[in-house]
C-alpha cells in the first residue's frame, strides 16, 4: 500500500521536544533553560522595527504580490554583497529570494531530484533536510562526519552512485557548529563537478563564522554556477524569523526551475520581510557585527566552562555559530536523557538521535545545545546544572 508523502518521515523534532514541557513546572529560582531551537527569540532591533512600520504604512507594494523570485533590489543587494565578500562574481540573476532557507533547500531539491534519486548528507544532519528528502521520495545517503565533525571528501566519493544528484553541506554546521575549512569545500566542489552533480552549501549561519574574511573561495571559480547552489537565511542575522526570508544563489537556468516551485507554493516571498532584509543589509552592518561578537563570546564561554563537564566524562565534539555538540557519559540513550533533563535539571535540549538515522550508531550518546538565547552567565548556569545531575 502506498503512503502519503508526509507519512514517509518523522514528526518535527523541535515540536516533539516542546511536548516534554507539558505538565512540568519550573521554580522561579531555577527557570527553564531552553537551548533546543537555533533561532533568536528577540524581535528585530528597534531601528529595523521602526523602518518596517514605515514600510507598512507608506509602501503600498509591500502588501501586494511581487516577483516570484523576489524583490529585485534585494536580489541586487545580495549579489553585490556576495561579490565583495567572497571575491568572485555573483549577479542579480543568480539570486532568488525564498520564504526562509528551508524553502530554499526544498526548491533546490525539487529542481534536482526525482523518485529514487540520492543526496549525500553528512551526519549528524540538519533534520529538516532529511524530512524534505523523505517526503520527496529521495534517499538520504549518510556520510559520517570525521575528526572535528568535518566530512571527508574521499568517504563521500565512495558513496556516489548513478542515482546521486547532490551533496548537501551546512557550514557553520547545524547541529555540530563545525566551520568547514575552505579547502574541504573546494574539494567537495571538485568532486561534485567531476561527477556532474550539484554541491549544495547551506550558509544560514555565515554571519556568525569566527573566521575573518571569506570562509571559502567557491565563488572565485568563474564557472561556479555549473555546480554550486548556495542557501542563506535572514532569520538569524536580523531576527526576522517570523517573516520567513531566505535566498538561493545558483545559475539562472537553475533559478528558472526554482521559479516553477516557488510560484506554486507561495507565489512570492513575504513582501514586508524582503524589504526589512534589504533595509537591514543597508543599515545594520555595525549592529550585526556586534551580534557576531556576542555569539563568539558565548562560544568562548562554552569552551571556558566545559572543563567541569569534561572532568565527568563529557566530550565536546563541535562548537561554533549557535551550537555546541557534546557526547554525554551516561548509560542511557540521549533520547531518554533529554526528556529527563527537563524534569531533573530544568534544561530543554535536543538528543543526538534526532540528528542521526535510526540504523546508525552515535546519536544515542550525543546532545545538541543551541546557545543563541543564553548569554555567558546562562551558559555557566547551564553547565553547573549539567555537572550536578543525579545519574
């Protein structure tokens, strides 16, 4: 018997984790530390909200359908910024705006794959990518991350078959936080080009990369768009999570196919969100630089306080952008441990089993902490709680 598409995949992990809070109370002197979701909970900065209010009042076009591939001014701004930031040429007709980065991934896969095709994804993976592949009838081919949670190109090469259509990478990585070296990305691009498949690089967290300058040189290749598909999100940079604005950077021919997908799903991206993203890019560089420094300080706080967990047998597998990825020392699966932490420690985080296929080991000993919404003091409190568990 056939199944509807949605029945081919699992329930949304973040929604599942939120249900662990049902019936659990947290005393005022030990409030819940929610480190489960990689999204800011604060609204956009006040100047951006004020600009958005003026747009709502004074820009009639912000309330109407717009171009399917997005606001031309925003596409042009991204192209100019990317050209300067990466040292290669990106033109506006190589940029499309999507309703968030998840939709950018869905659109890319829809232009690449059909039933029974394969996409190689490093594991631990971003679970929404796996969910979309499942619902598209596409086989997820897991590539186990190596040292430092960095995928190995030779291991990926061994997984390519005649049905492989793409390799999908996320850097800085979700869930592991790892920043993929430029030479790693270059090697993956060469591999993909040799096999005439696509390399998808999701850079949702590029604004919080710890490295100065361009994190890779892929756009310096004059023919980058014959292989590379880059994805981006404005949700993190300008706290526009509820306005759903992302981008896909690819060849004009690819975007012509993307347009078919977008036109039938949302018709056009959120008009207010697009204008807010444009205003943010043009006016909030200094503010965003400060946000990056704050996230980098929280990353440093993870490393500063981790020794108290390391002394108890914990291992820090990866740390960067919004994430710390850890191995716990307990004789229980993380799928059991994570709900217990809500009750016993007032901590909501996600188990590694949510980021791994059921038939692969590793996830049962791993946990992800998303520290976008706890500061240095909150991280110290978090580690104090985790170091005093009654197990």
